[in-house]
C-alpha cells in the first residue's frame, strides 16, 4: 500500500482511537532473520476488547461488549 492511500484511509477514522496491527501469517519471523517486512493489505474500524490468551499472548476479542472500545485495525501480510 502506498503512503498516499494509507493516509487517505486513515483520515476516514476517528483520530482519537488506538491503531493496532495484526497478521494472520503463520510464521512471522523466518529462521536466521532478525526482522520481517510487512505490507498493509487492509484497514478497518472494529469494536474489540484487548485481552491476553492463557499463555500471555496479547489478543483481541472482537465484538461489542461492556469492556470493548473502537480500534483501527491494520491487517498485514509478509507476502508482497
């Protein structure tokens, strides 16, 4: 995604909400690599509650609840 497109999409959201990134890629860091490059494939405004899984990994519970708030979610992919 080009910066122009990203800025245009970001301007449509409430400037006071959190921005979070996520990926559904299985292996985020290849063996013997210190970092990974990601490409933005989508942005969306979603109601979600920040949480941690049983093993302490940060996660989101999507949907509206008494503890949820609106977040801008940026979906990433390692394939560009």
